[in-house]
C-alpha cells in the first residue's frame, strides 16, 4: 500500500492507495507550518479512523512545493511507518518517462501532472490544474514537457481583490447568469468567474494552435469542477491526477520509499 503526499500552498493532500484505487484521501491546511510530531499525530489519527494498521503502508512518495514543510512531513512518515519516502525532485527525474526542462524551476506537482497525463492518455496533452495557482502544463506524446503557463488561481484572485480593496467583499465561486453584474457580488463573479472561463478557453486554444491542433486537455485540482461550463473543453476531469502522478513517480524510482 502506498501513502502519497502532495504538499501544496493551500493544503497537504494525503492519499492511501491500495487494490488499484484511492481508498482514502485526506487533507490538512499547509499553513501554519507544523512540527514533525504534529504531522505524525495527524497521519496516525487518519489511519486509526480508517481502521488501517500502520504496517499496511509499505511505501510513501512526497511531492512538495513548500520547502519549509518537506523535512517535517518526511520525518513524520519515516518515523511512523518505518519507510524511507521518495521525495520528488530533480534527483529522481532521470528515472521518469518525461523529459523535465529546467528541473530546478519546475514545480514537482506539475511534473507529477505530466507523468500522470502521459501514462493515462499517451498523446499531446495540456493539464489544467485549478489550484492556488491556475497552471497549464503541456506534455508531448513522447514525454517531453513542452511548456508551462501560470496565473493566480480563482480563490487567489478573489481573495486578493478582497484583501486589497476597501469596499469589495469576498464572494463564493459561482457562475452568474449574466456578464452584466447588477450588484457587487454578481459584478465580482462576472469579472472573475466568467473571466477565468474565458482565460482557460483562450489558453487551451493558444496551446492547441501552437501544436497544430494536436492536443487534448485534461482538468485537475481542487477547483476543477467549479466552472461546469468549461467541461466541454476537457476529455476528462481527473481530481486525483496529481496524486496519480506522484504515486507513479514512486514506481519509477528504484530501491527507495519501501519499508526498511
């Protein structure tokens, strides 16, 4: 059984993979940063509530875009489960079926998205990840990461607007009926939610044009289903895609991440 951990800017997402499926997925906020002892208690509690023995975890793989949290989470896993986790990073990229351009700069979550997309779809693919940041990661059918585009995510945009203006409220992420907002909430929803719909459609169209139309699109991330009108752009919406990729990376790395 594999414990897969995705340390993101908003949440730490933990997946328990067994019998060819995600049996459990848990999450805890990334902020504030906590001690290794805290994460160890949290992991122990989750497994206890799921009636899973600690000894059932034979391997762990960690992806992190928050370096300050990586060592504490890794220590918690190593001490609790007696495994040496695989930590996704440039040191493991040579084992992967994807070619990572500028490995020191690319987020490990985006590498995981590329690995999962290549494994599941085996054709030119842009992965649109609706997270704290909205990212577009394009991988070729031969496994080369062709490029990435990054913009603030939906929640990030709304919170930034709320935090940096005196009179604008934080609003729910909902598609309004009209682009003509008739009150403050509807005006923000029209600008942000409809605006992001156009942004995503536009970016996918640009990427496809650069690849002569030979590119599918796949959605993932916590807000991947927040704009239902976008779903006709995607061949699939796969909320677990990043976890899938992190787990697959562990499959490619030899002699690590197993019980010691």
